[in-house]
């Protein structure tokens, strides 16, 4: 989520908040974004923001991986089963984290006039990843005797709604751009 850069002195911790800081790095660059991980129930309707980090621009893949795995470990220590990961990170991050392919769309061909434009349609690869991930999740849930899944819980909407509430509390009447 994008933020207005702002520094805040946290008296009880004797610390200035608002600089770039993650698990492994801290710099004096002003944070322009916040990275938030949120846990969400698949079969029950609950959601909980877990860790958050103020960052300047983006988070390197190796650091993001470390944050995700440490968060999953803490959730498991709290007796929560982590079955899925939803991300709105850039495509390169998704590729490095997932590294799975689905051959469902191999024979899809899109033509414009008399030109094959299929390779220009990058969203097909995203569909393949989403479908593959959902089918894997569904197999796990069936083994646990789950008979239905509300797919609306398998997206980033709860996080976007959470960001919207934060923006409203800070005086933004509309989406911050």
C-alpha cells in the first residue's frame, strides 16, 4: 500500500518510525509503502493482519521469501494451518516464489487479423498459476473433508479493504494515489 512519507517518534521504544525497515534491513530512506501480510480463514470468515513493514519501494525476493516463511512458522506455532498464499507482488516475485506451470492453456491461440498474438497476452500465464494453485488447494481441502470453498476468500480483497479503512482513519476520503 502506498503511503505519504512521515516520521513518527515512538517514545516507549525510543525509535523513529517511518524509515525503510524489514526483518533483515534498515535504512534511512523514507518509507513510501507498507508491506502487509494477512492471514485469512478459508472455511470460516476471519482475517488478521500479521506482520507489516515500512518499505521505500519494493522488497527483494529473498527478503520477501524470508518474511513469508517466518510468518508461516509463527502462524503454525499458533496452531493455524497455512494452506494458501495470495500475493499482489509483481510478476517476477510470483514466478520466483511459485515456479509451477499448468499446461491447460498450451493449445490456446489468439489471432488478431491474421497475426498470432498469443504471446502478447501475459494474463494466460497468470491464469495457469491461479488454476494450478486452486486445484492443489482443493485436493488438500477434500482430504480434510471440506465440501465447499468460498473462492472470494482466496483473493487480496480483504487486504485492500483493510487498507481502505486505514486510509479513512487518516483523513483520506478517497483512494490515496
